[in-house]
């Protein structure tokens, strides 16, 4: 289905100290502005989060406060190919669409009861992201989406689950904070791949991270593959 609408990561650190001209920005905002936006095709204006009913996680808000839409590919992404962060204006509608409508969402939650794959790779009792308080706003293929918990009352707040609509499988991915850091790392890997493609003698310093759960391995592949299309 194509939806067209308008090791632990905590060990990763990136130097953003050069941005002394924007001292009021949070560390997430600095990463977004200096290490992500230059490599994405973004809408020219920030999102209006005042009309969003959900309690947006601060790290996700950092992306939307910079631009309302993010696309790794300049064209032919259909809002799903490469890596995409959707406009928050239609969070509920886009979430329902991904699950196949309200009934499809209910059926998904029922089917995933005690079946959501946890971070260790086993079926578990984790809450399904088809439950209330979760929204879908990130896609990296026509079948692969990331759904985030926006209910601040839940312990899952800020967690991301990966869903594959073709295989009807749901898997814990990571936290939103961790996703931002992983995404920066994957972008840097992609830049080095681009350099090596242009200059075969180029020797990079980025190495694939070990221990990534399957959803993050898939995100990494989608990001790097998209960047290689730009060479």
C-alpha cells in the first residue's frame, strides 16, 4: 500500500558546538538543523503544531519546528520511498490510512495482542501501536512505517514501533531520541558511500553499527540506498 498525502544509541555523540550563533536551540534542534536538514528536501516553512491535538514528543517536534515535511529523495518518493516525515496536519487521517481504516486498525490491534516483537526479537505483551495514543508519521517504503506513542500518560510515550503492512508484523524499533541519533549516523554513512563512489581511493571512517534491531537495519538500508541514488 502506498500512502500519498500532503549498540545502544545512547553511546553516540555528535559535536554541534560550532553552532554558537544559535545558543537557544536544544541539542535535538541543533542536530536537526546542522546534520539532517542539509541532506533532506524539506518544505520551506515549519509545521503549525498549535492545531495538533496529540502531545508531540519534543524530538519529533524539533523536526517539525524546522520543516513540516521531510523527504530524503527530491522526487518520486510518493511520501514513502527513501525516508519521509509527513506533515502533522493529517496525523489521525494518515494513521488510519496506513492501518486500512478504523476497522483495519482495530483488527491490527487485536491480531497483534501478545505478538508485538520486542527489542530482543521475541513476541511479547507490548502494547500495539494500533492502540489509541499512537500516530504514524514516518515511512521508508510502501510497506514500512514507524508509529510513535504520543500519549504522555503512557510509559510508551516517545517509543517507535515498526509496522510492515504486507507481512502484518509489528516490532519495537527504538525511542524517538535514539532514532534521531541513528538517523544522523546513517546519513553520515551515506555521505561516505557517496564519496567513495565518486573517489574510489577515498577511505571513510564510519563503520556499520553492530547490534541494531531489524527495524533500524531496514531504516539504515533505506537511507543509504536513497542517498546512493543521488550520486
